[in-house]
């Protein structure tokens, strides 16, 4: 497989990693403190979310899927590029 493919995936992986971090940091917290991490914040409803929050969720999932595809693509490229002994 060509080397430019690996470089393209690496650049795309770095960009999506930064973008995914920023998108996750833009999300609003649903609860407060450690209790919400362990199920204490279950009472918060998602029915009041705005269109902007839903779009932010969609963009986050989309960038996460691209990030995951880059990881799998690099793994497959390395598997094919480096012969097993």
C-alpha cells in the first residue's frame, strides 16, 4: 500500500482528535459532582435540549466515527505493510 495513505490517515487522525476533544468540551454538563458519574444524576431530562445541542451531539458522533475509522485504517495498513514473521 502507498505511503501517502498512511500519512493522510495520520493527519486526519490528529485533526479529528483535536476536533473531538473540542466538541466534547463544548457539551454542557448534565449533573454536578461525583454523584452524577455513578447514577445520581439520572433525573436530568433530555427533552429540553435545543437544536444546537442536538447538532453538537450529531457532529460529535460523526467526528468520533471518522476518528475510529482512522484508527482501524491505520491498524489495517500496518498489518499489511509489515510482514509477519
